[in-house]
């Protein structure tokens, strides 16, 4: 299978990427890698035990390397209490299958880290996707041991605060190709595009254990 350059995308036919899908739409194709989870925007208040059972089965699939995206969003979706409970269930499943969690977070950094801490699952690795927040928020995630994934839009100070061995890059739902994302990141870090891509691949291998 391909190395992962693009850490997070919703394009279902993309190689060299970690493809994020809802477990209810999980249909693994040869040669592709996936993360599976319930996005906090997708009516998580309606998730049933049968849905969580499906997530558990998908999580164990050999082409699934991570759980998510999941997380919390203070601006959209169900109440934060419900979102937090769903996120907690994802953490438990991730711990059971020894895989990291891809996190969606909008103004909820302390909520997410508190849930992780109170659950006793701080050993479950987190990768914060779509990192656009400032350097202070980035440092809060980094202090908690998280990886940060940057797309075409990012806060340069947050990127500069990120150690190179915690750096991931992604396209998410953008039309910007991953090589162009790598170039934008490289320009800020004063590296070459090839260097950023190499680090992104090495970090994805380390985090995802593939």
C-alpha cells in the first residue's frame, strides 16, 4: 500500500492518504487507508448502540489505521455534553484497538483534553486535524503530546511552534493538492517541499504504525 502524505481527506478514491469515513459508509477498497468515526456535525445525538457496535467492527479492520474524525465543536452540532460523550466512546474504542484518534476541535481544546484526562486514556494518541488556531492553542495541544495536521489555511505562528516530528499535512475537503499544501508549509518553515513531505510521511508512519 501507499505511504500516507495526506493525513486527512474526504476524497474516497485518494491514494497516499488517510481517508476519513463514517462507519456507515465504510467500503474499503484495495490499496487504500482509512480512519472511521462519527463527525460531531453529523447528528451525533441520534447515534445508537448498534452504530457504536458497527464502529467497533470497522475499527478492527486492517485498512483502518485511526479512529475519527471525531471530537467537539462549540459552534455547530449537538450539545457539548452529547458531543463529549460520543468523543469519549471513540477514545475507548481507539484504546481497545490500539489506534490513534483524529480530532475535530473548534473552541473545545480544554473540553477534549479534560475528557481524555478524566477517562484515564491519556496514552491514546491524538492528531488534531485542520489546525488553524493560534500558537497558544497549538502549544496546549503539543504539551498534551498531540500531533498537529495543517492544511492550506493555517496560522504561521502555530506552524512555527510545532516540532517537525509532530507535523502532519492534509487536504481535508479542500481542492488544494497535497503537494501545494506541502509547499505552503515549507515556505513558512524555510524547508523544501520534499523535506516537508518526507517528514509528513515519517510522522504518519510513526503515529499510525503502518
